[in-house]
């Protein structure tokens, strides 16, 4: 079974469409775990309304906003599948790619499969040039410093072997948890693979991205080296 973990913070405009698109993906057996991370809009109410109609959807709510790392940690603990997929709730990660990720994971006998913006066929559309540049530089830097054989370390769209990701200790609560997770997996000799992703900007709702997020990575680097 596949467990799909979707952290959501103030995503009332996207959550219904996302669950619908996941359903259209026609996955054989899956459960969807939506982590409502202290939203102050109607994300929780909208998700719970959907979950009442769909047996394979679970909603877990944080009383306050704790951050991406905390939401992922909650999701990993709750996941029951032998494969765990993480993805954003803003529809920038196409649910139609879930089966591509899980198939590649199994075909290559990898521990992690990344939907990557930086392998051949991947890229970013309608996203500011400065953000693309900073992201590329950061990912090259991380791969060299930590000797991780992957090009898109900070991607949030990944498929993991459950026993591997559940063994990683996640202490960061913010976006830098993505780097912490990958370094933890590297230290467990995890095998990585990637498939191309074309990442487009969200169509609805406000982006949670802030330039200061890259500074968060600097604070975690000294703890990981």
C-alpha cells in the first residue's frame, strides 16, 4: 500500500481539487493523510468534509502552525504503507506522477525516488529567475558538501521506502527538514533515484515560499556536517 502525506497550511482553495486529482490517478491501493498544520482558514473543515465521503482519507490536525518538518514527522508516524509519498498541497506536484515515482522506486530497488527539477526533462515554468538560480546553486552545494547522489535534494515530491524514512530522526520543523532528511538517508546508505518534474507556480492561494527560507538551510548545515 502507498501512504500519501500532504502537509497543508491555509490551502482551502486547493485541497478539494488535490484529493480529486489523486483519485483520478487510479492508484491500486493507497491512503491519503492530510496534515492540517494549524491552518486559520477552512482547510480543516474542507478536508474533513471530504474525508467523511472517502474511507481512505485521514485528517490529522496540529492545533497551531508547527512547520513543514513537524507536519512530515506527524505524517511519517501515521503512515501505514510500505511506500510513503510526500507532496505539496498546492497542486504544483501532479498526482498523476505518483505511480511514476513508486514504479521507478521499485524498478531500481531504490530507497528514495525524487521528482526532480534538475534532471533531463525537468525544469521550472513561470517561476522567477532569481528563485530558480538560488535553488539550483543551493542544490549543487548540498550535493557536493554532503556527497548525496541526487540533483534535487530540496524537492518535496518524493517516494520513500517506509522502513527507511521512518528510521530518520527529524528535528527541524521548517523547510530545512528536507535537507536534514536527505542527509539522514545518505548516512544510512540509502539508494537514490530521480525522475523529471516540470514545476509550475501555483494557480490558487498564496505561496508559502519566502527568500529567508534559504537562510534556514544555512543554520542546519553546521549541525549536519
